C-alpha cells in the first residue's frame, strides 16, 4: 500500500513539474532566462540548449543579456532565437546579445492565458489518469485477495486525497501564471 501511494505521489509530482516547465515557456512581460530553455543552437554540428553555450542574465525587468562563451556562436544564437516562436528580436552589440521583451497586447495576453489554461488542463488529466491507474491496481490486488475490501477503501481515499492535493497545486500555479500575464 505504501509503495503504491509513494508511486502515485511521485508520478503526480512529475506531472506538476512538467506543468511548471510548460509555464516557464509562456512569455510574460518580464524577462526570465528560462524563457530560452527550449531554444537549441547549432554548436559545431550538435543541437545544444542555448543555456549550455552562454551566460544568460536579466539586465532589467524587460531585457535579457546573452553572453556566448564562444563569440563565433553569436550568429547561430541570433538565428535560433529568430526562428523560435517567441517573437523576440535579438540585437547584438560587440560580444553580447540583448533581448528586449516587447509589451504584451491584450490579444496576446488572452492567447497566452488560453495556452496556460490548456497546459493546466492537460496536467489535471494526467493526474486523474494516474489516480485511475492506481485505483485499478488496488482493485486488482483486492480481487487477487492480497488486500481486504476495507484496505481497498482506505487506499482509494488516500489516492483521492493525493489527487485533490496535486489538482489544487495545478490550480494555484495556473492562477499565479494568469495574474503574471494580466499585469501591465
């Protein structure tokens, strides 16, 4: 019983972590280095994440500074940023690349909120699927006479409490992301 609950909790935690990663890729008006996590640069024939080829820092609330370790990478990094779907235009000065976050229009904000809600719903579905699989596993154990019916009810209650806990975390994260997107 304990191993099943631990497994359920671990899987649900991974689902919430995946949601947080998805939220980091949704651009708000503020600069955040994790925004560039999905961008890969052609680094001597290998596609390498941009954060493994450069230092990325926040200059002010709305600008990122990218300082490549190898200055020959500057054109490759610019090309990768331009070809990404982030809508950012890099400007290069000597050996630094500066990214200024444009202000979000109301329409863009609403699109990003829709995207965030979709990601949150996918996470909720994932958590519910984990619950369903765990409950089925417990029922199979009960049918095989490994646990009693009372134990089955207790396990299902604990699984439901874990599910409720993680769903509330998803809802809380979504609410925070929406408030970030609505800030002007």
